């Protein structure tokens, strides 16, 4: 087992290492989340925009593989959010992360059930609002991350959020190795959330072509689409992103209709193997992700590296 580092997050949640696995829609399923939890981090199942029964199925898959702590990510704009909000209480889910909307209407019920809620936040204003609503902690996500993103970088966002709230804050967006975790801890974060690093976990049930594109990615191989819409997304460049940007830059009368058609179901297409017209969501850190490996091995390498980095940092004083 890799050496651990001291973080209040681990004691709070009963995990060994201060690492959350990102709740990536249609990617973060029960098998992956179980492997991350077994490896010492906090595995997270993505509710995506799926019905409650899908989420229940993934939770049961996870529970058949581990008895360790885990979480569920809830998209608050999901048409099934009310049912899923009740489901996580029924299934005694210990941790929730939330995004794409305001979780406040459900916070009291979740807290009463003993669930610790970590909203994913893009700025200080939302961080303060979620802390006041009773969040156990926050995930401050910078625009370096894959998928739907905000405007602030992790380096600018994290210290400002840390100064604004007095609850644990995890850093997300641009973290995939021990150096990143060490930097986040030294800045005051309680840990990190990593998504792209786990896309290539052996237990991640996405198409092999998607994994291969992540492994092959270089530092400049991601692109942002949707700046002219409310759906700003970072993905690996392919035919779909090229076409999307072409339409975005056009003066076509039906531009929004074309963009909606291109984006609808694009991530799910990618997870099922359409690597050209699917959305290969991945962060800018993809260039550091070099090979497929079991989730536990990915975590062990990260923790071995963070210990080395933190020991070396002592020499700076």
C-alpha cells in the first residue's frame, strides 16, 4: 500500500487517500467507482440524466464489489432529480457531489439522512452559497477539466475559495498525478478530484477507442466548444468538435438547431465507440495520462509520487 498523507477529508469520509474520482456522466459507473473505493479513494457513480433505476442498478453493482465508502454525483438539471434525491437516501449513499444546478432544496433531507454533500462549484459566489446551505465540503473545479466547464482556472479559483469558506475544499481540473495533489495540498486543499486520470482505468467501461485517444493525447489536443451557447464543454479534438466549431462560427439561420443536433447524446456516443462524432470529454491534463492500468495502481502511483514531492518540498525551507 502506498503511503498516505494527512487530510481531514480522509477521517471525515473514512477513506485512505484524499482523492475523489470524478462523477463523469455515462462513464462513472458502479464497477469503476468500486475499484476506486477499493483502491483507497472515493469512487463516485454518475447519475447522469439517467432514470433512478439505472442509478440503483449501478449502486448495487458497486455494493457487490466493495464495502468501502462511495459517492453519487447528481446533476440537478436531470429530469429524474427528485427520484434520485430520494433514492440516495434509501440506498444509504454516504457522499454526494452535485453539479449543473442548485442542490439547496434537497440539502436538509440529505443532511438528516447523514449524507455528506460536496457541491461542485465554479466560483466564490456559489461556494459561499453552498457553504451557507450546509455543504460538508466543496469541489472547486477549474476550467482545465473535461466536460462542462466554468471560466476560472484552478490556480486562480482554489485559493480564493479557500479564503471564502471554512469547510474542506477539494481541487479539480488539471490534476492527474502526485505533483498535482501535492500542489493542491500545499495550497490548502483537503484533496483533489480527478476524472481524466480514471478514464483509462481498466475498470472504466468505456470504448477502447476512447481510452486510446486519451492515452495518445498531447498537451494541446483538447478544445472548448459551446462558447456561444450555455453548454461550454472541453473535449479531445475530433470530427465532431471541428464541425461544432465550424457551425458556431457560421451565420446560419438554423445554427442553434444544428448545434443542438451535434451535441445531443454526443458523450454517450463516445463511450459506446464513436470516437469521431462523439464527445471525447477529457481535461487538459490528458497529456499526462500515458497508459491504461487498474484504478488501484493509478491511485498507488499518485500517492507514491505525492510523498516524494512533499518530502522534497521540505528542502525548500
